[in-house]
C-alpha cells in the first residue's frame, strides 16, 4: 500500500503524464482483485458477488479516468509535431507486479494453488486511495481554473507567459521598423540638402 500512499501526493501541480501513469496502477489493482473474486465466486458455483460487482464499477470508473487523462495529454501536444510526439508512459507487467503490494497477491504468491476471495482490506484501501487521488486531482484543477479566471478578469495583472512572448516580439519588431523608417527619412533629407549645396 506504500506505493498508493505515495501516489496520493500530487505535489500541488498539474502533471497529466504522471497522473496517467498512476491511474494505470488503480486500473490494474481493481482488475486483479476482480479476477480473483470472480474465480472464487465460480468455484463456489454462485453468481457474481456484491464484491465482484463493486470492483467492476471501480474498474469501469478508473478506466474512464485513464481515457480522459490520455485525451487530455494528447490535447496538450502540438499537432504539427504529431510524428515526433513522446509516447505516454506505460507500465509493463513486470513493473506492475512490483507496484501491486496487495495482501491478496502476496497470499497467492505463497500458495498459488489456493482459491481465495479478494481480501477485504485490499478492497477498502485501494478504493480509499483511489477516491483520495481523484479528490486531489479535482482540487488542483479547480484551483487552476480559478486562478486562470482571475488572470483573465485582470489582464493588467497577468503574469508574463508563453502567450505574451509573440506579442512582445511583434511590438519589438514594429518599433524596429519604425526606427528604420525614421532613419531613412533623415538620410534622404540630408542627401537633398547636400545636393542643393552642390
């Protein structure tokens, strides 16, 4: 559970790629626990249990969030450099097995032939950390939107950013062109004066 505890700390900044990588762990956790629970349910010749149904809903929710994050990450990348985009961070099976510090998995690793249900403590903790992670993400996004609205309402107080750079460059170029024009006018005027003297 230490991995998920660390994942809950979002460092007070929006980092879509890190959020995407961490969300993969929640998808894998809910998927793993659901498979174990369904196997147990089938061994008892019973239908889908309430635990399996709850894990199904959590898995669906985390998958939807993963898709939303993927869309958000792709939306922040330039279409001009589409062929040179960096791939989204993917966690392979070996890395994921190291990240899943679940009681259920540890028990099955010790006794691979046993058929057991998903540990209730695993379900409780993974669900808690998942909701906590979503809450932190929403909080950061709300603060970002709130600050952005303030800057748009008070443009004179807006901090210098990448959007301002082209405008500053345009003003600088315009000033340079005006100075060149004035210089040419003065030069032509001086030439006329000299020609009149000659």
